[in-house]
């Protein structure tokens, strides 16, 4: 896994090591917790990057789930890293990411949240 200084983090790495094993069980095509479907890598990218949050607790924030280059304006980053996220509950619900996983997401966002 990459560290916080690594700017070559790929979305494939984020999806395969974090989103698919830790998030898809609640954010699949049927359940769509928070009105967010991440059932495949392409669907997850489309529904995260440059897309306004639309779930019950976060839609009123009028912020993107992921704002490329800016972790402080990315609801996803707040939801996985903050003790009290900007909206809703800390994710993943009932669990937490490791500091390395959080750094990986932060590095990907800071580097521009590119889709590989």
C-alpha cells in the first residue's frame, strides 16, 4: 500500500483494496446506502468523483463526494477520516479503515482522483 506522500495511487488500487471489500456490501446496486452505488469500479468512480452527495444526511452539504485535488472538500474523505464527519456517520459503518487506507484515499484525491 502507498503512503501519504505517494502521488501514483490508482483508483484500481482504491477500489480493489478498500471499496470492494469494505464498502460494496452496503453500497451495491440494490441497497445503495446513502444513495451511493459502488457495485463496480466504473460505477463507483462515476458516482464518487465530481458528483454531489445525494443521500439523506449529506445532500444538504451541496458538496462532491470526491473533489479532485481537495480532501477538505471531499465528503468521502471526511466520512472515512474524521471522528465526526461533515455529514452522516463515519464509514465504513460499524468498522473503520486503517491509517494507511485513509492515507491512500487522501493521496489519490490530492493527486487529482484520476481514473486509471
